[in-house]
């Protein structure tokens, strides 16, 4: 499941990108168009000005729609997430990872730990999926050197549009997102994924670089190809929870949202790609979904 957690880093996820990341939604009786933008959750602020048409879409839309509402108090959101990240007392890290594996992967973890001097034992109470997320983010960061955690792109879009008098919408609650990220997969499988991730970090870093480069090129087809290469049944099940089930839920909510407002819908780019992605899903519902280009 190494690739899965890299995808997670890109989601929960670049400069020089083109218009393939920004789409205009029209037709099917809509009186005003909306826009769909695929984000990289570790992308730099500069993307707001480098993606063709994004600033224009932000100005035209009446509402910013994200996976969750990120304009709430960040400390409260972090505290809410923390409850999902903690493991039951009988399933902490040392109880679900063998002593031999724990000792073997700890030096690798320390290399990619979010803070110098942090050891795996310091995160004993956390679910393996939470630790894997931290590690995956640190593996991705060298490929996005301009990223500033204080200027997270999804949040910036919502905050800037809110300051301009626009409303904020969300496709799911933070509880729903945390359930998918930390509870949808059994802890024993999370533990195996963490061990796999830290057993072959070079491969994971290579995969993260490939995915990030595809995003920076605005190449959704390449991203879809990377996702389609998944063969492990457990990873496929995880992707079902992470992407496809959420896409299906969002596609049930979007028609009403599109009808009542002009929206800029900004969600992780992996939610856009493939036959089960939002682009094809919206087209199946009768909407015209087309790339925004320099002439738009």
C-alpha cells in the first residue's frame, strides 16, 4: 500500500501547471457555469496565479466548495482530527508491529520524521495510517520546495473567496474525512502498510516524485495511469474508500449545489481522474465539462 499513502499525501495534494487542472461546468439547465479545480494539498501559493483562469474563476464564482470547510478554527479542527488518529490501547504501534520490524524501520522513520530527533516510539499511541501520512508528506515535500504549510492551497482559495464576500461550501464533514483516512482500513492492514512504506523508501519517494511531476504538468491522464496500476486487493479496497465512494457521494450532492450557485469546486486532483472521477461523473449526469484554456 506504499502508493496509496503517497496518493493520500497528494490528496488530503506545483508550479508551472496548465489548464488541464481547471474545468468549466455548464449545460444541463445551468443558468451560470461553475468550475472544477484539482488541487495538490502540498502545492505552493504561487499556483493561484500560475494556473490559467484560476483567478478569474475565483472572481466569477459565488461560492468556494472544498472537500471540507477549511475556514473554521484550525486548532479546533486539529483537536477533532487527533481523536481519530489515536489507536485503541490494545492496538498501539508496538502491539501491531513486531519488535524486529519496529527496530528495522525506526531508523528509516527518523530520516523522514516531521521533526529532528523524533523516533517511532514517540508516536506509540498513534494509528499506523496517521504515521504513514506524516512520512508520505515528508517524502513528497522535496518535490514541492516552495510549499508553505501556513499557505495551504485549498484553504487559501476558501479564505480569499470568503474575504471577497463569497460563501463557503463543503462536500463532507471533517468527521467523514477522518473516518475514511484513519478508520476505513483495519489497523493490522495499516501496520503492514507502514512497514512496507518504510521498508522500501526509495521506491515510495520515486512514486511520489512521479505523481507530483504528473500533477505539475497538469497531466491527469498520467495520474490516472499511475492509479490504474494498483493491483493489491487491500490497496484497491482502500482506494474505493478514499476516492470512489467519496466521489459517488459528492456526485449526489453536486447537482443541487450547481443549480443554486456558481461554484469553484477545489478538491484533490485524484478525485478528478478516471472513469470513476468527478469529470466523467459530471458528464454522465448531463453536464458539459471542458478544460479552461488561455482563450477562456
